[in-house]
């Protein structure tokens, strides 16, 4: 069995920033991702990011990814990268089971950092398994990674930032976004994103949802309807839109299964996206030497994932016996940064989640 | 309302313009960022310190029109495309809108101008398209319209030129 000092699972902004700190401190890092390239969600983000300069605001997600990846190249043999490698199992003695192109192998790690991100949620409606019904992330992958148009006329479901941004990206690709429906009474993402697509002609319909998709082999139309205050569809309010694509963006759920296999405790915290690992302020799970950061500990942003990644990397470094005294100030500043990121009205949910976690400082 | 539709009504957006109309005889940045979000590139990009958000980046931007030169840097740095540059010029309003579609409009081209709900309200003529590499693919389209549309114009409709 391969022996490794630190294994990081997931090479999105969280995993990449954790790697950076560990490498800086002198640890040997093995970075695993099931995708062919590093970057996680960032590879699909062609828009300019929010946040402050420290988190590369106003740069495009894909450019931030390049910055993060290039900061790792100087480390040579200290860093081992395994792409197209899926972690399929984890055991309590920190053994990690991997599959790469049908080849199965195991790694014994001294420390593990889980930065696996999240998977997209779906919603039930008649015919939601018809070809033409996509998750927003899949649509982004098709368009921005493979340059393939998912369809010509789209209904977007969900008004979070992802739904709003993907709508805009669809329009940039020359695709018609017929409307955006949102079950809640108000838009949940940033208003600047909503206004941006609204003034380009996209109807944003709140208190509205999908009743059914229509078509036999492929989506041909969609029936939408108004919702009453108890989120029940109102009979008689149905109308039909001609679309060939329904894009679902109704939220993300942290990918915690691996942690559960390992015996780490998880807990249901709705505000953070569902089942999330129990962690302490150092981002260590209930299993010693196993840490988690980024969307997998709670659905937030790339900006917070990067800061958490750095905090986690430094703590893992310390637990491995490296001297991190020189990084005390940096650690303090990172916690401050997180606090600011979670400060505004838009982070109310995240704050409520962290309050439940007892980690609000 | 804006929470439900994404459309700012007049009472809301008028407050973002200078109180004294004459201020707009020189180009000024009009910021339409109505909700507190964790974001501050407008502040950090402005070379004249005209925009203030402060240490808590969740606060809304506040602009000092006396300091603003209308240079346009904030308009292409804002990830929300929430900033336009506006100025009266004789009987016209000259407007610069951020634009992220390709192909770009051409100088001299007549384009449709939309309001905040996406309705076409008038046409405008493209004076030029500012699209330097440091803008990182967010162009500023400089147009001229009848001055009656100074307040209601919100963007140009996406153009479908053969590239
Ligand atoms: C449309 C959209 C717009 C966004 N806009 C912004 C924005 O403007 N600003 C902002 O700050 N954030 C934004 N975000 C959010 C941001 O992208 C995420 O919060 C961030 O990527 C989370 O980082 P992460 O490292 O936790 O996970 P991810 O980026 O999701 O990376 C997780 C990685 O783990 C890998 N992985 C998972 N499971 C396994 C396994 N079993 N084996 C091997 N590898 C595995 C995945 O392949 C992936 O590469 C946006 C997201 C989307 C979808
Ligand atoms: S237009 Fe120029 S001077 Fe005015 S606020 Fe924007 S960046 Fe500052
Ligand atoms: S950069 Fe744009 S979106 Fe961000 S705070 Fe400033 S005006 Fe608002």
C-alpha cells in the first residue's frame, strides 16, 4: 500500500488552498481529484467574482483557478497530483480506496483533508427524467468546458446566484432563456445578478414552479404554475412555455458520504445544505487527523472555501509536527476574513448554520 | 418589488443619480447596487477614491460625485455590471454601459436601448467601444441617445452582428 503524509481529496479552491499552505510549510501532499483537471467548480466560472481583493474579486473564476494552480507548480516532487482518480472508500485507520481508469488501489495517509465540494439537488415534477432536464452544473460543464450548447430555449429553475449566473452564461452563448422561475416569494441570489438578466429581457417569476415537463423523447415544452403561500400549485394558473431545456438550480448538498464511511460524525444543518461534518474551529472532524473544508462543510462561496482551505492546511501542518508559529498572525487574519465574508445579510443562513455548529466567533 | 422582479423602480434608481442635474454635465458613475453583498471592487478599482464601502465589505457603495471623473474603471471592474457612466451633452445623453457579449457592437451602429425591465425604449448610436485588455473582456459601449432617456436607459440590447 502507498504511504502518504497528507492526502487532499478534491482540488477545488478549498483543496488547492489547503495544499498551498501544507507545501509552503514543508509537508508532502498528494492531491486527488476525479476530474481530468484541477480547479473544481472554478473551471466553469467565466464570470467576474465578488468578494474583496484578498479573494481575487473582479477576476474571473477560471483565472483565479490558474493563479491557485500556478502557485503549486514550484513544489516539484513535494506535490503528487492524481487526476481522473475517484476516492471510493475511506476507512477509520485513514486508508483511502481509489479508482483510476478501472485500476483500484489504496493509500495509507497520516492526515486527510476532505474538500469534495457538493452535489446538485433536484426537485420532483412529472417527467423530470426526460432528456433536456439538466442540473445547472451540467449545463455549465457542457457550455464552458466542452463548448456544447445544451439547447436553444431554456427555462431556468431557481433564483440563487447559480441560477442567475448560469442564465447569463447561457445568453452569452447565444441561447434564449425564456424565463426563470422561483418557488420562493423573492429572488434569493444577488440583485445585481438578477437585474443583469432582467434588463436583457428574462422574465423572473417568483412564487412560480414547474408542474411538468412535456415531451416523449425529449423536452418539447414545460408547464409552469403559480404557488400559493404554502407552496402548493394553484389550479388554473398553469401556462405552457416552448422550451427544449429545463435547467435545475435549486441548491447544493455537501458530499459527506466518504466521511461517514470513515466514522466521522455528521449532523443535519439545513442552513448549510443538509448533512455536514461535525468540525471544530480548526476544521478537524471527529476523527483525529481528518479535516474538511470548503462546500463540503457547508455550502458557501469560493471565497470562503479558499480561506477555510488555508486555515485547514495550517492546522493539519501543525498536527503533523511542523512549526507554524510564524503563521500565527496569518491564522488570525484568516479567521477575521471569514468573519467578514459571513457578515452581510446574504450570509444570514450561513451564520445561522455556524451558530448551530457553535462556531460563530 | 425589486426583490421579486429584479427591476428597480424610478423612486429607487433616481436616488443613485446626483441631486443637482448639472453635475451630469460631466461624466459620472451611476451605481445601482441596492443590496448589501460581500463585494468591493468598485471601491478598490477607483483611482480617485470616489467610492467608499469601508472595512466591512458588505456595506453598499457610496459615491462622491465631486471626486468622480467618469473614467469608467469601476464600470468594467464591477462583477455585478451595476455601474454605468452618464453625462449630458447638449441635447443628448452619452452613456457607457458594460457589455460582455460577442460580437461587440460597431462604432456608428444604431443599437436598441432597453430600460431596467428589458423593454426597448429608444435607439442610440454607438460612439465607440472601449475594450482594452486590462478590462478583461468587459467592454464599455459608449452610446449617445436623446437626453430624455438619461434616467431610464439601462443597457443596450444584445447585438447580433455577423462577426
Ligand atoms: C454557477 C456558479 C457560480 C458561482 N459564483 C461564485 C462567485 O461569484 N464567487 C464565489 O466566491 N463563489 C462562487 N461559486 C461557488 C464556488 O464555485 C464554490 O463555493 C467553490 O467552488 C467550492 O469549493 P470547494 O473547493 O469546496 O469545492 P469544489 O470546487 O466543488 O471542488 C470539489 C472537487 O472535489 C472533487 N471530488 C468530489 N468528490 C470526489 C471523490 N470522491 N474523489 C475525487 N475527487 C472528488 C470534485 O471533482 C471537485 O473537483 C459559484 C458556483 C457556481 C456553480
Ligand atoms: S468612473 Fe472612475 S472616478 Fe468615477 S467612481 Fe468610477 S473609477 Fe472612480
Ligand atoms: S463592485 Fe459592483 S456589485 Fe460589487 S459592491 Fe461595487 S457596485 Fe456592488
